[in-house]
C-alpha cells in the first residue's frame, strides 16, 4: 500500500527496537486487508517516555504497542487503563481516541489476551489445574489472565521462593483465587495434579537453547498441555520433552501473533488476518511450518 496524505499511523515503542518482529507482522496484516495504515518502529529512550503520549497525540497516531523497557513506566502517563492491565501492572497496547475537545490514551495488556487465546485454541482452561514456572513480569501477567478464566487452581514454582510468595500473595489478595507457590525441588508432587504447564522463564531461549529443560518427558504425562511462552527457538527444550511423551504443545509464537491481532482489534474493531501475520513471523524467524504448534 503506497503511503499518501490519508495514511494513518500505528507503531511500537521500545529500547532497543531493531529486533522487533512487530512492524513486519502488522504491516503484513495491514497490506493483506488493504488498509491505508502503516506500522512503524519508534526507538524511545527511557528519559523521553514522559513526552511520548502528548507527542503521539499531537501527531495523531492511532495506536501503539509498548515493549521492553516501557511496559510499566508508560502507565502513569495514560488517561485510562483497562482493569486487567491495571491489575497486571503492565501495558503493551495504547489506543488513542480522538474527540473534538480532548484525546484519550487508554492502555491494555494484549500479551495476556494473546496467551489465553493461544492456550484456549488447544484446550479448555476452565476447571484445569495449572502449574506456572517463573514468578517475573510475564508470570504475573499470565497468572492474572488465568484468574479470569475459571481455572481450578494456579501453582507458581520459582527458583527464588520469596518472589513466588510475593506474586502468589498479590494475586490472592486481589482476586478470588488462593494461589499456591513452591520451589522447583517439589515439582514432582505438583505435577501429579497438573493439567497445564506454562513456562514463563527464559530457560531455553536463544542463545541458551541447550539449557537443561525445567521439566523432562518422564515427569510429564500425555494428557498434559505444555505451553512455552519462549518462541526463539520455536521448539524449545521443554516443548521437545513434551513431544517425546505425546503431550499437547502450545508455542509462544502463537501468543505473539495473537497479542498483535488483539491490539489490532482494539485499534480498529476489525479481525486481523492471522495467516498473513503468521507467515510474516515465520519468514522472519526462518520457520517453515507451525504444524504441531
Ligand atoms: P519477565 O518479565 O520476562 O518475566 P523477569 O521478571 O526477569 O522476566 O523474570 C524472569 C523469571 O524467570 C523469574 O521467575 C526467574 O526466576 P528468579 O525469580 O528465581 O530469578 C526465572 N528464571 C530466569 N532464569 C532462570 C533459570 N535459569 N532457571 C529457573 N528460573 C529462571
């Protein structure tokens, strides 16, 4: 689509931003749907984050994705925040609504929506027992997402037990759930009652692709669903173990594509062309097939 006087702008802010797959993915979608929009990468330094929202409003930017390191810091400059994003404490999508007298910048978290969509595509989540590995920012988002899905139980395992306790405590005090936590030593006890395993740690992520997986095939069973939010590489050590036992696998790449599609839906009210987005991400990552994921 040629850029002309009517072209509208979406973008992603981050530091660094060069490696982001979002511009390619979103432009593939915009092109496929024939929309006169362009999606640009914006390299925004930490010191400039306070000017970002006013600057975007002044330039009539329609929507932004937010990536590392701005997902938390941007919140204080927003006019409104979606309740789930507020609970999570992180925003990855900003929608700008232009009204005659004032413009509203509202924050959302579509990482969580993307993760839940990727999971629900492969399994019912309702009433399931979920084991979450890790207690960092990604775990926080996923756990809050799970509390909105009527799962039966959530257990967090983390190397640093205090961090697991803090996260479990936060969720327990702000939702209807009593979240369990433990350290990795006791993993086998928890695995007996687990339907869904979600890895939110960077274990196995490029360049550390030969990291020892946190769980081996012998500890899993074929009825489990194993979701790794890491998608570089597509098939992590954990997902390789899941394949050995015949468990259902969910890739972080699906989560990435779906978070983008959810952002696009918030900005435009339209459904994204998921196939075009997947094709673009696969091409960028040198992946030929998403079969099995
Ligand atoms: P993110 O925002 O991506 O979640 P983070 O907040 O730094 O990143 O959290 C990373 C999570 O991965 C933490 O739970 C971390 O465990 P600790 O709290 O014990 O540090 C976990 N993690 C990172 N490297 C790990 C490893 N090699 N083995 C196990 N857990 C690891």
